[in-house]
C-alpha cells in the first residue's frame, strides 16, 4: 500500500510540474508578441516626406521583378517575397534601422515582414495601402529594365 501512495504522490507532483511549465510557456512573450496586429503602418504621404527630406528608410518592394520594372517607388530595393529568406544578406541596413515593406496589396508584404522580424529586424513597417494606394495617390513612380 505504501508503494502505491508513493507512486501516486510522485505522479501528482509530475503532473503539477507539467501544468506549471505549460502555464509559463503559454503566458511567456517574445519580442514580437507585443507588436499587436503586426508592423506599424506608414502612409504614402509620410514615406514621400521622408524621401523628400533625404531621410528615407530602406524601402523593400517584395513584388516580382516584372512588377517592379513596370513601376516602383523611387529608391526601392526589389527582393521578391519568395526569395527573401535566401537573400537577407542583400539587406544593407542595421537590424534596428527602419524598413518599409510593400507589395501590390499587402499579402506578400505580410509574409516578408514575418521573415524580417524572425531574422531579427526590429523596425519593420508596412506601407499603408501598398502599391495600389501609392499609384492611386499620384505619388512618383520609377520604371526600370526587367530581368
């Protein structure tokens, strides 16, 4: 009978430890969990002002090379979202510098933003409305040769 009691108390203690560990794991936060719904938004007007005042952040266009060539934000760097993980070394800024990410409408930028945050970039921003809003707002566009 004594062995059963000892076994039961050890099992109870083990279950308590597991529950405590799960509780801590579920309430723990990492650096990105305090970001809320995602990266902060930057409007086209704010980004234009930064560009005009020579304070432009890295502007990362994660659309395809073809889309980029047809028209992009002046000074933007093109790394398609599906290549970003393998091309992080091409991002020539400190991990604490501001990076504004955009695509056509937001989906691909969201994927790229997650990749950047997971790689340790701490000031990742999302262009509000993306290229659709930039173009409809009449902001400047540059064209380039493709592929």
